[in-house]
């Protein structure tokens, strides 16, 4: 390699390092510097292993459907039983119970809604 070519490559590496450091990539800047030194010294550069696609686990989500019996009970209990109790009954989150009620067209219950006492 001739001196002008070397100076161009060195200036490019310096600019790249300054940009990486300015953006907070301290580890990346160190790796780039090590690679530049190895290249300048004529040594082969280490190969960075790429992550294997199977190494990243993918979360499988399969929502549990609502049965007709659950829908019927929800229609009857809507406004009579608090969401917390319904969510325990269905083994679902209270948000899921609210969303299902909305999907069934049940009336919206405001935040301060007072559920009737259990004895009535």
C-alpha cells in the first residue's frame, strides 16, 4: 500500500471512530480501532460471528377463545359483579373481561360505578 492510500484509509477510520464515539458507541469504537490496527499491521481481521436465527426465541401467543356459556354469563353478570371478580371467575385479566364486554355490545360502566351489594 502506498502512503497516500494509507493516509486516506487512516483518515476514513478516524472519521468513523469519531462519529461512533460521539454517538456513544464506546465498544464499537474499540472494535473498529482494533480492526484498523490489525489491517494496518497486515494481520487478518477477526470475523464477527453473526447471531443464529434459532438463537432468538420467538414468543408464541395463542389467545384463548370465549365460549358461548362464558358470553351468556357475562351478559347476565354485567353491571352486577365487579370486573375483578369476573376476571377471577374466567381466569382472565380484568382488561380482557372489559374488552369482551365491549365486543358483545354491553353498556360502558364509568369509573365510579357502584356495583350492587352481594346480598341484594
